[in-house]
């Protein structure tokens, strides 16, 4: 069994790996293209964001008719209905107006006009990079991941002051879930078809609750820090149970933490929460009997037939190749060695018994190899 020091080193390795892979992604030419694309879009006020959502809740990237042509080489589709946003009317103030408004500013907003913009879905032309180009939402499913999700959700509802509930994905405006600090509530998209993504989302929002709740030490961190930290914890937690979410997690983090300094600082603060999530998951998988289910064979090797031993050996070989968790991989390798040694011992006994029964067969001069070749 691995020592506590080995387990601690494994957890630290997961965080370090996440940081290295995220930084590698932010150095890629494709990601730099993505940042250049973002820079071309206007940063809208909260008022205009509300206006856009009220008119088109599915809108993701909006720009004016001419801007789509000049900046993105795309054209607005015929018959597309414009989304109206508020643009300030700014005029130069006369001395009299400055006096009346009690200001020394040369210019001031004197009103608003509503300008038409269009969402990317209403346009055609050259592709526009978006976060979805880096965030692949299909994760390989994992046996028993649904059981672990339900157990973790029940644990949080019954053993902590958090409340976890589920709502339809269509009500989350494109998100998979969220944490509400004011009510200490986690909300998850209950009809998410990818079970691994659903569990990862629960880990993500739980990390927010621990790192960014009203009483948390890091509650005032900028959004980029918060999302980097929460997703890194989720990645570590999923990696610990053998599910690789790097295709999703690294892209998600990179789209938030575009500054390398943010990535370094944010990840340096997550070790404690990562360890807590791993310990919770390990405890729950033991309660569910999932860890025992993965540790084959549990039976007495002495009682297995030669055919069953060979089957166990082949099964363990396959599990070792598929294992991504070093701790689990080490345990499987130890079991594989046990089975290998048992097969080797049986073979040697059979050879010795055959030699006794057939003394006329000449024996080799040197000692026979005492182990099977792998």
C-alpha cells in the first residue's frame, strides 16, 4: 500500500500537472488567436448585458452590422432580427451647460440611443473562435460515477450546511451549475446527459463554496481567480477517481485565467480544498464499495484454476494499462505481480512433476529460469 507521503505527493502532482498543462495551452497560437478575437468585441455594460439577454437569451457574441464585416469577415443573415443596445449620446458642453451641470468636464452624456447589434448565430462567414473551441464538453463516462455523484450530493445535503438542488439545464443560461453564497446553495443542471461532467460540476461548485463563500478567505478574489481555482479542484478530484477531464477543465480555466500570473497565484491556494475533496471522495467510494469493486482479484489465488488465473492476469494487465491514478496503478501492479508469481510457481511445479515421471528425458545443464517472461 502507498504511504501517506506517497499519497500527499500524488495530490501535489495533480495540481502541478494542471498548472503546467494550462500554461502550455495559453502559449499556443490558437489560444492567442482566441484572445485576439475577444479583444475585437466590445465590453458591454451590465445594463446592455441585461438588454441583450432579455431580447435573445441564447446570444453569446454580438457586434454591429459593419463590425461583423470588417473585423470578422462575416455577414448578417437576411431577415435577422436585431438586438437593441443602449449607446450614450455624448456632446461637448458649453460654458453655460458646464455651469448648469456644476461640472468642469468638457463632455457629458446627454441621452441614449438604441443601436442594432447581431449575435454570431445570426451571421455567416469565416469561423469565430469561442471558448467552446477549447472546452470540449464530452467526457468519457466512468463506471459508478453516477453513484458517487448521488452519494456526494446526499452527503452535502445531510452532513453540511450546504443545500444542493437540481434544475433543468435550459434554466441555467448555458451554465452547468452555480453556487449562491447568500443562501449557501449549489444548483446543478439535473438533466446533464454526461454523468462525468455532472459530477465534475458538483466538485466545481463545492470548491466555490469552500473557497469563495461569504466567510471564506478567498471570497474577494477576482472572477478569473475563482473560476481557475474551482475548476482546478474539480480536475484534481476527477483525476483522483480515474476520470481525465483535461479536455474540459484546461480549456475552461484558460479562457478565464488569460494571465499566467493569475494561474500561478490561483493554483497556489487550492491545495487544502483539493485534499479535502479527495478525502471526501475516497470516503464515499469506500462506503459505496466502489473501491473494492475495482480491486480484482480479491479471491484466494491458491483456489483458482489455471484458466481462471490466466483470466485474472489478462484482466489485471488491461486495468494497469487503463489506470490513470498512480496510487490505483501501483496497487494493480502489485496484484498483477502476485498472480504472475503464482502462475510461475505452478508452472515450475508442473515441470518438476513431469521430470520425475519421465526420468529418461534429458534435463538442461543450467538452472531453469524461475519466472515466466512477460
